[in-house]
């Protein structure tokens, strides 16, 4: 991806070096461990979107203390890179929203190490990158990119860009009122049934990441191999692949993000279309659909 010497976003908050105290969102004991493992297996966590945005009102408060953080050259480059990608998403989604008569409000990207306090509670680095609708912030520990490359076998800068674009996709869903609609279903459905909606919600974020990539390509930012890097990343974090790697078998009823094939399909569909009209992953389910567009 062509990103060197391009504009960076002003909406980046650097909390690296902070330590967090207070209650954690996942809690202690076996229940908390199971929840944490679920997020770990999902490949990217999406911790905030898995929870009701109102959860910020029910957790204990945590406090952060900051010490001087000495970043490595690799970390500096990654921080610069995600800032450029965030700027690209801002410009693309502002234009797209304007085309449909909407106003896009830019999210903030929070960089952290080890753990971080959000409006959705306290999360550790093992949660992976996530979006919290309670404060409309994206959160990422840049060390996740080591896992993406080494553990998930999805290297490349555009694989890293896909991760940011997917979380921004969740912010787009929040802006369109879709996150709120999903949350209303949480207490109305069984866990198995709700998981089906959660999968469709996550696949829609993959679609929206593809829409952004389409526009990035149109602006001349993509290089040869970038599309394949994103597709590899989407495949690497499919529920079926992650569960097979973690436990040797898959449990489809527990899927919350979609299979590798589904994630690749919806990213590709967004990449090819570049618009919102073809992103209704809930088609045929009247309870949940994209808003009427102008």
C-alpha cells in the first residue's frame, strides 16, 4: 500500500505505556476466562461490538496511569501506518455519507499496550483490536500485527489495513443505527439464534472494509498484492479456521464472525461494488436491514 509521506489522522490517541487498574469487563473466574477465550479465538476480538453499548453504564471504573513509552522503529512505523489508514477511511466515508445525505462523524483510534480502559470496560491485548460503540473509539495494541503475520499467517501492510477498516466498518454501522438494532435483539433471542445475527453483523463490517478498499484503489493507494493480503487476513480469522486450529473441531452454532469463505466473500463483494446498496448481509430478515438510502 502506498502510504509513506501521506496525511495522518488527527483522531489518534496514544495511550501506550499506560497501566490500567480497577474492574475488568470480562470479570474473574471461569466465566471470565471463557469469555476472554472466545474473544481470542475470534481473531480481532471486536470486543465492543459483541457487547451492548450500554454496558459502559454497568462496569466498575478503571484508572490509567501513564509512564513514558519508548517505541521501537517498527512500532513507530506501524503507528504512522494506522494513522494514515484511518485518515483514508475518514476521507472515504465522509464522501460516501455525503452521497447518501448523511453526515459522517469520525471515530478516534486509541493505541494501547497490554490493557486499556474503554467505555465498554477494561480489555487486554489478547482481546485483539476492537470497536466500542459506547465511546465510538477504535482500540488496537500494535503487537497484534505480529500475531496476524506469525500466528495467523496473514502478513503484509494491507492485511493490517483490513483490520483497521473492519473496525471502522463497525463505526459506520453505529453511525447508521445498525449497532443499536442488533443490541435490541440480544435479549429477544437464544444465544444460538443471536449468534446468527452477530455473524451477519460482522460480515457486514467485512463488506464495508471492502467498500473502503475499493475507494482506496480508486485513489491509487493500492499496490500489487494488496487485495490478496486483505483476503488472506479475512480467511485467517474465520471462525471455522480459528476453532479448528484451537480445538481440532468446529462448532457452527457458536460462530460469531463467519467462516473464512464467508469473510472473504463479503470483503470481495464490497471491494467490487464500492457502495452501500449491496451490503445487506441480513437480506430476507426484516428485523434487521440497512436504512433506506436517499
